[in-house]
C-alpha cells in the first residue's frame, strides 16, 4: 500500500464520487477505480457499498478512512514537527467554535499565544456543537469547543465554563417587564431557535416537552445575526447563554428562567485515540492554564 493510494481513497470519500476525485487529482477515473480495487484486495474487505450509481462507506471503509486521514496528517506534519523540535514553532491550528459564545474571550487567548509563537496560524470554524464534534472525530479539526457532556470514549475533554440560559425578548415584548419567567409561561410564545446542529435546540425542545408542550418554532437558523434581527423586530423569543448577553443590542431584554436545568457547560475537546502533535499539545496546555483565569 502506497501513500498515494490512501490519498486517492480519501479524495473519493470526500467527493463521494470516483469521477470527481479523479478530476480533482488530475488523474484518470480508471486509475482511481483500480486503486480502490487493489486496496480492497490487499485489505480483504469491501470499502464501499454501491447503490444506484452512488457509493457509501462500509463499516470497514469508515475505519480505514479514519486511519488514512491520520497517516496523511502525520506525513504532512513532519516538517512542522521537526521545526518544533528546533524551537521554530511553526504550524497551523484548526479550531471549531459554537456560533453562540462570546468569541472575544477566545480571541484574546489566541492573541496572547500568537505573541509567544508568531509563526503559528489559526483557522476558526463556526458551527453547531454536533458538527464540531463530528469534524474533530474525523480529523477535519484539531479541536473544538462544544456543549458537555459529550462522548468520553472519543474525546479528551477540558471543561472551562458553566453558565445559565436566559430568555431574550425585545424591550417592547409582553414579557419584557418580568424579572423571572416559568417555562409554562412560554407555551403560547413563538420561538426562534438555532437549528438541529446545535445542542441548545435539543435542550429547549426537551425542556418544553417535559412541561407538557412542544415549542411553537417559527424560525431556525445557524446564524446569530438572523436571530438578533428577528428579535429586534419583535418577531418572537429566544433562549441564549448568559455569556453573550453583553453583546446584545440595547433594545433586547434578558430574563431569568425559573428552571434549574436551564444552563449549559462548555468544554474543549480533542480526539482521544490519536497522536497529538507538539503544537496542539502546547496550545491545549496554554488553554488549560489560562482559560479559567480569563473566564
């Protein structure tokens, strides 16, 4: 098995098509097909199921895909690892962050780390916690911030924040004069939510159901800016973490929720059963030493 064979396989998985993978790699489609066939013969497994001109990873294919990504990542990272051993500290970190956190706090830590290691670059990917966990698991992200609890079998975890969830409405909304609200009082309200990629979506729906009703959802999105704009137009209510309340427009009002379970815990996760490079180790150590202080 050659390294390029693993590269071909990974590209097929990403593109979900041998033809598209061949085009991206500037090789012929038969070359891709023959490579997959050779891999399957060598490993003595089927890597793909084929159905109606579509290809899907088998369980063995998924396991092999993860191992290939790890091997290719290690290969690509050899120059950085050698540089780090010489204290040059070069590298690139890909971090997943939820849309609904106060990003200013994390940016401050990135700035401090960059001052210590100016040759380190960062790339931030905003998404829901479910997508972040998936991307960390499959190696598309080095680490991510997610809502806890999560799968302890897959990830190492550093918990850094627990905070209340609060109701947010326009200052002219009928509930805005209240200082505390019961979940039952929201039964007739129109909810604005982040979509199902966000654990906050599950939490709000499940809490309402525990009180005997399904929330009347009028809008779901991945974008905080859309939610804020709808709230500013007094088009509904939203439940948000306490940490971002300072970023809210002055025309929005936060209200305490009389329900102990309306809180969440955030943590940093990274894949447990892989070799973590020295750059990632240094960044994780830096976060563990500084995150709680900054929060």
